[in-house]
C-alpha cells in the first residue's frame, strides 16, 4: 500500500517545513513548488502567475445586460483558471501514482481522496505565524506586525476560497482531515518525528 501524505496549512504555521521533514524521514518524494514548476512546463504561463491563481478563488466576470435580460458570455479568465486547476489535478494524480509522496497544498487531500492519504492540517496562533514569517525574512521592505498580520489573513482567505470553490468543502474543517496539529511554540522537527510514527 502506498504512503501518501497531504499537508494543508495556514500561512506561517510551518506546514511546508513539516511536510519536507516528514518526506526526508520516510525517504519519499516531496512535492510543493515542484507542482507549479511542472504546470509551467506544460503551459505557456509563468510560475509566478500560476502560484497566484492557485492561491485564490476564480473571479467570474459579470454577464452583459441588455435591458432586463442577461447574457452569459464566454469568460476567458475563468476558463484559464479552470484549465490550470485541471492541469494541477492531473499532475498531482501522476505524482501520487508514481511513488510514495508528501504533497503540500493545492487541494491534494481532495484530489487524492480515493487513495486514502493521511490528510494533515497544520495551524498555529497568530503570534507564532508572525514569528515564523519573520524567521524566513522575506518581507521586502520589512512589514510591521500589523501589516504582516493583514498579509497572513489575506493569504489564508484566498486559500480558503480556492479550496472551497473546487472541493465544495470547508478549508480547515477538522472533519476533512485525519490529523489537525497546532504548531504554536513547538519544534517542527520533533512534530515530524511524531507524525512519521503514524505512517510507518
């Protein structure tokens, strides 16, 4: 039986590091940005654009109205977003079929549900998320705590809407996961060691 683990995570919770450490301990494949890279290879779209699209709910254009009648017109932007999701869906299936793996984000838990992956949701309190974002030190220019908190909320809102749009399920709902883990004030390395015991 294949070992497939999916990681859904709040921004700044350490979910990406947790997934990477689990894959290293189990010596199995790890897919995160690799999914975006593969999508970029298969399309004419940039990795940056694909990353933006897969972090937010598709936006539908308003229909054209003439008098009191509404006419639905083809929506190129929506079609492109749907196409990106279909490509992502296909790539994730291919990666899971190829070998044991850890897949981070991108509705992996839903896409692979028939393979019964270990579905993990990672969360943390705001203070811990801000601290982890600071450790990564990627804000340029540096953001205040208030600005960073707003950014975290914005990213999480986008992730939730994207997930709910394509799955019909609530992002972060404990019923959609096998393990929900609070990383606040905890060592990601130690948590990974504990979680690996569930898979072995």
